[in-house]
C-alpha cells in the first residue's frame, strides 16, 4: 500500500484555505504522510438590548476557538497477489501473446478533494521485490475506474467531484478526481509478447500523482506476471521393442502417457488438449483391440472418444478436448498391426505422440498438422513451439521420450545350383560357387552348412571348401566329424558371402554323375524365428568318349554291306564277309576330343575269320594300320557336343575246319 498525507495550515481564521507547497518524492513504501496546519477559527457573539425602553451597551460574548487543518492524503494499493493491501501484484498469470489484467485501488484518505494523474510504465521498480524483469509488457489498455464512497456505496452525481464521472476509462497520463473518503477501483490489461516461454517474468508499474501534493506526491505499485503454461511430459512406450516379422501377424502394443508436469513451478492446468499419434507407414490400428483412455484424476474429462483419421496411407489416433490438471497423467493404450511389406524394417522405428493446446479453452482441430498455440512432441521439440523451457528429450521436468522398436526379419537365401561336366579323369576340377545373401534386416552369425557326397567309390570327389566373407576375406574350411562346416564371422543385412568347392574325377565312368546337396543351417536366436533356407544342388556329369561297335554282312565280299549295321548278333556263312564299324562319339558338350585312336583287337576274330586286305578306313581318311594284333585308325579329332569318328574294316569268314 502507498499512502500520502498532506495538511497545510490555515493562514488566518475565516480566510480561504491556502495550501503551502510541501516537498515530497515518488514513494514505494506502504504508508507516507505529509500535512500542514491551515489556521484557527475564533468566534464571539454580540447582543444588544434595552431596559425600560432605554438602549443598553452592546454585549460581546467570550470567544470560542477552533484550530483547523487541511490534509492531502491518499493510498495506492495492489489488490492481487499474496496481499490485497501492499504495493505489488506479484505472480499473476501471463500467457504468450495474450493479456494479463491488473487491479489496484486508489483512495483519498485526506479531507480535501484531490485529482490524481495515473501512469502505466514499463519500469522495474527497484525498491519493490517481485520477480526478474525478463520482458516488458506491451500494448497497455486504458485504465478502467469505478469510484465508490468510503462505505462502498455508489456515489450520486452530487457526491462526485465537479465534472467527474462515477465510472469510465482514462488513458495512461490522464487523471481522475476523488472527494475525501472516496476510492477508485482501477484495472487495466497489458500484453505478454508471443515469443515468451514458461517461467519468464514481466514487470511494470502503475503510478498515481497527487495534484494537491505538488512536489513529488507520487505513489508506485509494481505489477508482476509469470508466464504460466501446461508442461507436457509425453512418453510413448512399446511393450515389445523387437518385433519378429517372421510370425504370421506381427503387432506392437503401445501406451502413451501425457503428464502435466507439476515439477515445473510455472505449470498451469490444461483445458481442451488434443492428443494425437500419427502412425508410421506400415502400422495400422488393430480394430479388434479397443483403445483405452484413463486418467489419474477422475474429476477431469478424458476428452472425446478416440478417433481414427487418415492422412494419405497413414492413420492418426486423435483424442480431443482433454483436460489435464497440474500433476495429472493420462494414459492411452492401443495395438498396432505391422504390415511386413510396407514397414521400414531397415532401421529402428520411432512412433511419436504429439500434444496440441490453445491458450484458451478452444480445442485444436484434429487432423494432419493441427494449428495450435502450443505443440509438444516426443520428437525433438523447439521451446518456442512448446513455449516451455523444460522440454528435454528423455527424463527430467517436461521430458519427452518414445521407445524405438526394431524388427527381426531373418531371411537368408542360398543360390548357385548348376551342372558341370568333367572327363573321367580331370586335370582341372569343376569349381562350384554358392552365394549366401542376407535378405533380412539383422546380421546373421553362427551359420553352418553341409555338402553331401553320395558315394565314396564313384571316383567323383568334393574337396577344397573355401568361404569368402563379405569383406573379401577367404577361409579354407574343414568339416567336423559330422560333416558340418562352420562359417566364420557374420553376414550383415544386404550382404553376401560365398562358398566354393571343387569336384575332381579320377577314372570315373563316362555317363556317371554325382549330385552334391549344399544345406545352409542358420543359427537359433531366442525370440526370433529361424529362417528356412532352400538347399542348392550341384551335379557333376562325367562325359568323354563313347564307343559303339556295329556289324553287317557283305555276302559277296565286294566291300558293300547288304544289310544294316547293327550291334546285335547276325548270321553268316563261310566265305561271306563281315564289315565292322566302330563309332566314337564325343559326349562332352564344351570340349573336343583329340588324339582319338580307335583299335580293334584281332584276337577277337582271327581264329575264325581273315582280315580283308585294303578294307580298313576311318573317318579322317587316314592310314589304317592292318592287323598285327589290332586294326588301328589314324589319329582322330572329335568335335564337342556329339562329334563322331569311326574305324571300319572287313573280315572273311573262314571255311569249316
């Protein structure tokens, strides 16, 4: 409370009252008194009379004396805050971009009518303790006044100072007049800049200057406001942080908690809040599981029933009109289904929850990117957007967090099935390459594999097993006693490793073959489904020279066979000739055969037949060696993929012995 007293002395009895100037200054204490004695009033009475008709002398009474004084006195008190009778309106509520209303009371406690000039300032009055002046108020309104009598009644026009209305507004720098005992209830608004954040202080003053007290008769009240806003601490939690995409219907159970964090001293109740969760691509609300909403304070509203909106291919869960008192927490739970084809499984998925609030009671409109005065999120927030400085990521006052969810999508492929051919004895083995590709999203380690070798007696043998890691490192592998090979290290998502091995032949039969089956065995990992990998097979075919011997009868022994060449038994008589044709065929598809020499052992027929001189010929038109022990062709070359050559000669069946 601010108070000034002034009492000028009456200079002489019966004279007009005259005020003497009294020195004073702007005052920030609760009571100040200035006074001056104005004078005295001396009063006597006179009487005249007659006795028996004769006038008598005038009679004068004794004098009575009244000492008089005129007092200029007033108070200016701040009616808000901790006390309604001191000089400060401290800790009033301020909202960014909006007005704060201050109320003060000006009282004429003197016995003289007085006029007071009122001023709103942006000053921080150093003699009054409220809070820091973090910012200055802007856009003060005119001062509204209501004049009342000392007993609180409304004065009539006759009870007001000349020209003074009982109610109205005056601009800063203007004045109002009060009769002795009257008081004026004063109020005005100032604006907090929209850029301010929670906990910041605005400070200004209201001053009243007396006209009667002509030198420094000014009282000061300080008006102080703190930006008070809801402080939202948002937590988004997934009950399972690693989702196995190899299951039939993967899903995520989520809970959202929104707390109006009362550990912030400037926290204020929230009214009409909008809470939203825009699900990432690949997630959708499970309509078969209800969305639940609960609160720690059953005296407030939980808002509207949950809505499910759409934005492109994404869904939005929205709950509107939520009230949250300081310290209250709301919890929302729901189940999200995972679309294995569209969810981004290559990195942890973070599903953020957002809170939108307006300064008044109007709820922001639900939808994509709502317009609001305040937005807070489990994503990185800007304090100028949330308007609260306490908005850390994670724990702490107003802290926001969202649990990342990773996906286990184990998938491996093994490719490389092929066929190769070798001659019966190979100078260079066939090399087979199998490629392991990690098509899942997790590294794969602890991999093993087997290579079957169906026969140990066919002279077709796998050997020299080498694994090449994704970084190019080669390791020669040896199987354990069960024939299992262990792959060192791991194969990252999207990476490949290769298995190579050789197959060699050592006198294998032409047209024989062997098929090796390579089976990749993924490791068992708790909480994940072990992927099934189709095995691959490699077939080694042994190809080379195939030899077929046929015969036909030349009855006249003239070098021309009368019948068809066959490989079955035929009948002949002594004196007839038999023509033999031995055909060599190359069954290798990619390699020609060289230095092919066909021979026919004479001992097979020379006991019962005689070689026909000059009958020998071959496909190369070369020189055929007549039999000593064998009939022998010249050196032949057989083209790949079915190239042929032959040796032909005739013998004459001997007569009966």
